[in-house]
C-alpha cells in the first residue's frame, strides 16, 4: 500500500521507512507499532518544554471552543492583543511592534519586506540584503535567496534574488567577517540578516558573541537594519531566551517561530522597532505594510503561545535549560575520541562524524539515522554533522540512552 503523502526533504524513490507516530508525551514519540522513540532533536527544533505540555494543550482546547479563526486585517482579538503585549514586555524594549505570520520562513519574508518598505517609504535608495555564508533562513523563495545555496536550491536558482555574502567567522578569521561587512556597508545595503551565534541547518556552526556585537555596531554606524533570525536560537535553545542577549545586542527586526508556541502549533512573529513601524505609519495607504496570510494571528495559535509565555514566566524554565546544558556537557565530554569537533552552545551539542569530504547528499546521514531509529532514538544528522537538541524536559535516563546510542553507533 503506497501513501499519497509527499513528505518534505524525503526521496521517496529510496523507499526508506517512514514510521507512523500515534502520540507524543514529553521527550518521547510513540509509534503505531508500540515503540517509544526519544525525540532527541525536538521534532526539528520546535518542541521546547516537551510534547503535549498540559498548559499548552488546555489553552488550545479552550481557545478552539471560543474563537477558532478570524480575519486579522482591520479586526482584532484578545489572544493576539494580549500575546503582543506579553511579547513586548518579554523581549528587549526597542522591539515595540509585533507582526504575526505562520512560519519561520514567513517571519523572514516579512522582515525582508519591512526592511525594504522602511527605506522605500523614507525615499532612501537602499535595497540590498547582506547575509552570512552557510546561513539558513527557510525554504520559501525569499528565505532561500538569503540562505546558503546548494543542491537543495539549485533547481530554483532562477527564482532567487542576489544578495551580498560575508564569510562565516571561522576561528581566527573573525576580523575578516567584520572587515568584509564594513566594506559592504559603504555600498548602503538595506539590511543584514543573521542567525545569532549558531547557524543551524548550515551545520550547527557556532561563532562568538563578539562578532555578533561587531556586526550589530557596524549596522548602527552605517544605518543598516539588523535582522536577527532567532527562529531556531530563540526560546532558550542557546542557553538564554534569545541568543542576541549573550552579545548584549538588540536587533531592529526579530524573527521568532518554532518554540513560540512551545512547538505545539504553527505561529511566527516579526518584531520591529518603533522606527520601522513609524516609517510605514502615514495617512497615505500606499505606505502601509502590504502583507497578510489567511491565518495571520490565528487565535488558537496565539493562545498556545500565551501558554508558552506563561510557562516561561511561572515555571523554572531557565533553570531547566541550564541543567540540560550541564547534563549535555557531561555526555559530550564522554564522546571525546568518538567524534570530531564536539561543540556546544546552551542545550545544543554538535559534532562531526567523518572528516572526509562528506556532502549533504552523502549516504552517511541516512545510514546513521536508520541506525539510531533501530535504537528508538530520533536523530537526523545534517550531512556529516550529528547534533543533539532535546526538549528541555528530557530525563537523565533518556539523555543517557541518546548518548549511549551515539557511542554505540559511532564507536562500533
Ligand atoms: C527553521 C528555520 C527557519 C524556517 O522556519 P519554518 O518554520 O520551517 O519555515 C528560518 N530560519 C531559521 C534560522 C530556522 O532554523
């Protein structure tokens, strides 16, 4: 029996197994055939507090019975109003406005459009975007345009717009990145978009806060808008609520999604400074921000996000994150000699499995994934990069099982 479902990032021609999951709880997925699988990548980086957190589930249930969905252009509802107030209170002060959308990719598209709209409305000729090599900002056309190019974007290249690329700040070459950006600043670009401190899909590459701060300072000095794509790094992943905090920087535009609802339902926001909001504020309708999607600020998703924020305010989330980071560090240290370039930022541990010139298409990743699946552990390497990014609630026993599986698969 073949399924009509066309899965993302899946080559159906290889007939690799696609396990059927029936339910989830905490850090575990339960398959239809009765297996308990440890979700060691937080279901692709979205699940923060754990699957089916009771407060988020309750918020979704209550909201679904009250107001399910409504138009958001020219109308509003309390879950969106309250969530926006709570986000503004929680995030750094200059980020005073909240624009809703439904995915990380869309929050990036919105940020790019706001940056260009900002300068267009002010009559300034600035439209180029600067990006960091090896970045990932989503799979929509704008997101692909500002992300690293590769086999995954080759067929669609004619759709993509040109950007200026600064090198990844590799150890010892941090100044080259800053110098390259300073040179580009003189060409008056509109914006720089970065993943703060940790490049996710580009291979879990970590760079120091000093570089992020240097980039931010250059943006400020040259009037370039600084867009922080914290879609993956936000909500505690890197040890702090935002990765930007560790560099003491605040962006002009902030993209958040994934953990915004605790990972339960899709929602995204692009937060903007008053200045960017005000450049769109006019009696001239031609200067409004031209963007919407049908489910903008879906009330059920907003209610889930409010529950997430309440969990952050009322539960010891920061302590859980610090504890998970410490536990991850102990396990990572024990892998010394089994993998190369073992590195950690907050709750994320990454390592290289083979130094040989592996590529994204190498057979290594699917082979490893299958071996972990056989051990009831969900891990999905990025090329030769293996990483562990569990929900914050993962137990000591489950984390030990994940690392035992890594030790066995890589060591054997
Ligand atoms: C996942 C991700 C995106 C895209 O988010 P989607 O919700 O998958 O569209 C954008 N930027 C970064 C940094 C991401 O990790």
